[in-house]
C-alpha cells in the first residue's frame, strides 16, 4: 500500500493529538476554574446583549457572572479573554434520532455548539451506552434525554413498537416507564382509542408524552389530551380537515388552533429544516457537510429520494409548501405558542450539528427575532424539560456555552461562527472542535 504524503500524515497526527487533548479536557477530574472575561453575553435573561462580562466556572457549575470589577477570579484559574466575542448558552436540538444518525453524529454535534439533545426514538441499548459513556466522561458528546422506542399502530422500522389495541398501548407505556425512559413518543398510525389510552397511562406514570398527531385524532383533541409537545409542522395536516379548506380558511382555522395550543401549554417543534431538506434533496449534489453524515444514513436518504430525482414539479411543489409551513410557524409565534428548535436528525438529509443553525435561520424567516430563535434552542427547551440548570448563562447553571466571533443578534447565521465551546465547564478551542469534526468524518465512513 502506498504511503500517504508526509503533510497529510502530519495533519492527521496533529488532529489526533487535539482529539486526545479534548477528551482529556472534558473527562479529567481537574478542578481548575475557568474564567471567561470581556465577553458579550447573549441569552434570554435580557433583551439586550450584556457587554464586558466575566463568567467564572468552577466545580461543575457557573459560579459567578458580572462585570469584571464585581467578579473574583479564583487563583490559578484558566483565564480566557473573549474581547470582541459573543457568548450564548449551549444549544439543544430538540428532535434527533441518534442511532439512525450513527456514532459519527455525536462529535459533530458538539463541534457545532449542540450541548444537549432530545432523542425522539432510537435503539435504547445503543443510545444508553452512549449516554452512559458521555455522562462518565469517556466520550465527548451532548447531554441526552430520550424516549426509547416509538409507540405506533404499525412498526416502521426497529425503533418503532407497534401496539394492536388500547390494552397493548397501556401495557407498552407501563413497560417503558419501568425501563426508565424520560418521556413517551407517539407516532401517526395510532387509532383514537390507542392514543387516548397512551395519554391517560402516561399521565398516571408521571411521564410526558410527545410526538405526531395521529390520523384519527384532530390537532385540537391532541392538544386537549395534554401532550408536552407536538412535532413537525406538516403533522398538522395528517388526517385533518384543514386539507379540505381554502387557503384563507385554513390559515384562519390554524390561528384559532394555535391560540388553543397556547392556552393548553402545548409546545411545538416544527423541524422546518427536515421538510426543506426533503424538498431540495441536498444529497444529490456535493455538499461540504455530507462528509459528517454516516454512510448508512446517506444511503437511506438517497434511496428515499430516488423516486423524485426526475420529477422537478414535485420539488417545486414541496418548496412552495415549505413557504406555507414557515408562515404557519410564524403564526404560532404570534399566537403565543412556545416553539422549540429541532432538526429530525436521522438520515442524510440532516447534517449533524450544522442543521440546527439552519433551523434557527428558518425560524427567523418565519418572523422570530434572532434572540427568540436562540431562545428556541436554549431557554425554551430548558423550561420544557424542567431543567433549571441549563438554558441561561447565570450562577448555578450548567457550564455549557458557545463562543461566537460575530453577533448573532445582527445576523442569525452568525451562530455558525464558532470560536470555541464550553462543555461541562471545559473549554474546547477551535483546534479541538476541528479534531472532533475530523473524527466525525472518519466515523461516517465506517457505518
């Protein structure tokens, strides 16, 4: 076998060294404090950026936040000057399927500032192995909350658990509760009786339930049954009367529906980026971020898209529908619905880590301010998950943050201009983030 050029070997060795350093930084038991100085903080605790701020991290939490003259930096702390840089909370992707996306997605998520994910249906043994390794410090990855198998009327793959009637639906919820899932995920082919049984049983088990709108139940009825969140904007049209309405009638009815969602406290995860990616089938054209998509996930996408490859009218129609879905998400905002950012990371249509930034941009297209879009990936998920230690940059919060080189309030696309990431209180510099991306690209070729 011919040898690789010396320069290539040197780069590979350097990246490997950075990756080893990054793992050590996140997993070590060191208690050295971290002080981020002269940062402009942007989070949902204030409508305006807070310039010239110092953040001190120690003993696994944010110890203090304030002007430099008001904050004591501990002796021996690692001090990082962030003059001219912007600090936001770590991002959450609130709709992923990690075992479909494969292991290559995990380092790419962190490298793009995603410090937490809500897994909406995966193979539980594999997912829990990753979660345990992340929690123990053996693997660099985002914090994970998860559903495990998806409850559905039919099984569309190994991550689905089919239930045949209401009795089986109740038994499935009880079993998942005993296993210790964080919430129950439902899908679209449940019958009305099965859906209502799951809703009641989940409430008795003290578990939130989330997911699609089943075909036999109206969106208003779903919201009335108390789901924590509904997923996918296009789910509004599955088996519902809206498809029979004129455009004006539909938007008027949707406004009333969204007011009901707001009253009921029903959150929504639009996953606009997945619909966009399904419309333009980006996998057919070379893309720099495709290298972070697992080979198997890319194959799933290409197989699904093949039937549309030579049907330009379908693509044109989907892009037109995307515009309507974006408008609907803007209406959700106007009517007070709490919206969360999620990508539906699973197959090759979604680029791990990168696509959450696309989703934020789509929320801005829908009428969200950049600050509101950032809140949809930070504070709103924290409130939804009842996690009082994430979502803001404040004392006693978990030290997960993203350092940006440009102001995201001026342009939401600046959330992608990442200088470094703080994960569990450890600073991952740009060289370490690049090493994580190199590891993601390597893993993507293997599965």
